C-alpha cells in the first residue's frame, strides 16, 4: 500500500549485531504496530505505538526496542540479533483501534 | 491459548469449487477482519465486519456474534485465489488485533 513503506525489504545480518527496521507512513495515522510472522504462528505483536513517544510492549517484545520520534516513522531495533529473530516483520497502521489495518510489504530478516 | 482459531489449516480445491474457511474466537470483539496474503507478498484487508454479511465480488464474509464465529466463502474459485487467508479480531478492550494462524488455500486448475 502506498501509504506505508518498510525498509529494508530484505536483510541478512550476523548474530550479535544491532539491526534497525524502519516503518514510514504518509497517512498521519495514530497507531503503528510491529509484528513478526513465523511458520505455525499467527502474526505476533512485538511493540506498538499510540502516538509520538508513546509505545507499549506486545506479546513477544523481549530482545526488541522501538522508537517513535515523529508521527510518520516507527523504528524497530534488535539490540543484539539472534537466530531466533529470523522472521518476516510486518508494520501496520490504523487510524483507530477498531478500524481496518494497512500493512507494509514486510521485511525478511535472516540472522546467521 | 489462542484467542482466534481457524479451520482448516490447509485446503486444496479444484477450480470452480465453492470454498469455506471458518474462524472462531473467544473474546468479545468490536470487529472481525479477513486478510489475504499471497506467497511472498504483503497482507491486504478483504473485509471488516461486526455483524451480518458482506460481499465483494466472489468473496462473502459472514459473522455470528452470539456464536463467536465467522466464515469466509469463495464462490467459483480460481487459481489466483490461492493464498493464505487470515482471520483477525479487534477485541473490545485494547488497541491490538488477535490473529489466527491462517488457512493456506491452493486452487488447482
């Protein structure tokens, strides 16, 4: 969707290195989310944001941190990447909690 | 414990068949969503519904709030319908979705 972009689309990194994924939106939506998708699991929430500098943890937040210094950008950082963090990461945005989501195209991260 | 359960997990159909994918949930919700994910692709929203039925082309989504159940139907299925279909719910409290694990549909020509 043109209103939300993720970067990079693909990344391979080594265990122990820090990695930052970026989600950028042009919709001025309040809520932004980071999910990971793994085989056998539904999308699982890592962190979400309900406004600038307002973030909260999801169900799988260990090993991840986020920042939202402006409305349009939500950054996900893996402080020290591990092989268990190999996954596809999706960013999503919504204007309100019970409205439809718009998803980014995903970032495929491989930690070797 | 998974708040959203989908069935079947995998489904193979012949082109032209009528397809049903089911979703059951255990929490009070404000809305239910059906999403579609093509192989290697992003996720797109098909329907958002809180009651009754919605139709878009060959896709029909229904929900029964009392039974906490929704179905996604595809009429006259086509190979391009091959994708993973994901059910998600917006609970009454909080600002996050709960997702099912998805139903992988393959439509054979």
